[in-house]
C-alpha cells in the first residue's frame, strides 16, 4: 500500500556466495547469482554421474539430441566436462544422434531440410562424431531390435574402480593427458553435402502407420517407441555401450503419471529411473533427471546454449488431447500454485524398484517394450 514496494521486488543476495545480487530464484528461498548458479548446475551433472558410476572411463556413450532445451544443456555439460580445464574431467568418448521426425510432424520437405541444416550446424559445433537418422528408417529395423542383446558386462565383469585404474594406467602408457574429447566431428555422410530426405514411398508408409493409430495417445506412444528403437539400433551399429537421454525432472514426473494412466505402473522404475537395462547390450541413462525445466531454461538463457524448435506431433482429427498432454497440463497447472508438486511426484518414483519389469524368459517379455508381461494371471 502507498509508496512501499512489493517485498518480492527487492533485490536479493545469492544464497551461496552471500555477496552478489541474485539473478534468479530456483525455488522459494533459493536465490542464485549467475556464477553460483553455473557451479550448481555443473556440480549436479557431475554428481549424478559420479554417484551412479555406470559409465566407465574410455566407454563410448551416445547422446540422444532432439534440439530441445534439456538435451542441448546435456551436450553442453558433456562438452565442458571433457575439457582440459574441468576439475573432475569426464573420461568417456561421446557421440551424438539426432532422429529427424519431420514427416509425422507434417513439415514440408523444405522445412525438414531447414531443420536438418540447423541441427547439423549445432552438432558440428560440438566437435563430437554425430549421426543423423530419419524416423522412416524405423520401418527397416532388423527383427533383433525386439530382443534384448547380450549384456556386455555381467557380475564377473570389472568393477568401476578396476576400470578407472586400468584406464589411468593405459593413459600413462600412451603418454596422453587423459582427455577423450574428439578433435573433430565425423558425420555419416560427406561434409558439406545437402541433407537427403527419405523416399516419398517410405514417408507415405510411415504416415499410414501413424494414421492407423486412432487416438492421439496411441500416436504419442508409437512415436516414442520408434524413436527409442532407432536410437538403440544406432548405438549397436556404431559400437556405443551407453545412451544418454535428456529427460528432465519435469519430464520424468509427467511420464510417471502418464504411465500410471496407461497401465504401465509396473514399469515406472525402468521408464523413468537413472538406468534402463532392458535392452541388454545398450544401457540407457538419464543424467538430466535432477534438473527442473525451469533450471534448464535459465541455464540455456544465461549461457547461450543453442536449441532448435520443432512443431508438435500433428493430428488431423479434432479430438481430445492425448493423455501425455493432459497430464502435462495438469502437473504444470498445479506447479504454479504448489511449487513442490513436480518434485514430490519425482521423489515418489525414486522409491520404486525395477524388479517387476524383469522377464524370466522370452515368452514372458513384451514384444514392443521388452519388459516383463504383467498379463499372466496367478493363483490368489
């Protein structure tokens, strides 16, 4: 009232350094300046990888990049972690994969080529090897994609400490400094060539498959399944042992409630956990699952992380929203009034065990998601 300013408009001091003026407030009572926010963001990424210790030194890791905020921030963290100036340097060998989905998003050939050119510029700037894959290629995947591959390391395999010691010893013998940052990017096709789109017949066949799905929810699930299969197959073909997905805390919370609504409650720990080992020879990890969408947006804004925007999944029918979109609107709406909503849903998922998703035999495994069947009745 009167001439008194609103208390929230008063400049706040950074909660970490206690000196600089805060540039953002992550949560209520958590103001950060830019420098401290960057340290907090980087530390959270390194701590997530260090705590779980599933990525061994020298391993080839494929980063799935969509061009969105989360995956772009993930690539930036890997870039900085592999630099010689990093305090706790990452020691794996990264590669990038981008799945182009313009056909099902109803982009024209010119728009698809423009998006491909933007993504290739972004991928080339990282200096990592990269692979461009079209969603149409999912129609030509081998039948082996529907079966888990042989696990690379079993219980008798080397421990994380043994792998680190072996890697350091090898680096000393080679006289290297220990960094695994590639010197230049290596695409699948000649540099400077115009991005090639799949044949029109392949595109039409893909569109017929999506049009056969009668609901928006079914199309969302089909797109997710085909995308995952393409990424896993690319990892197998190129010799990558791990795949990094850029799913944020917000996305994981939305996926938790979506899966419950779709009857996939038994597989929540596999679909949203840090590790996903259902594919056997390729492990999926989610190092961005501790970051909220707000944190990622501020990081990309403050430190100029480039992103590429693609249109949403297209639907010709005027129908209700998909379950995925309804859950997203529901959670984000609650988050505005109750700031702990998404983090509470996320922490609930942390308590789940992946054991129910394991299958004892091939006949008890789902053909599409490779999880254990939950349709076999028993005696009660």
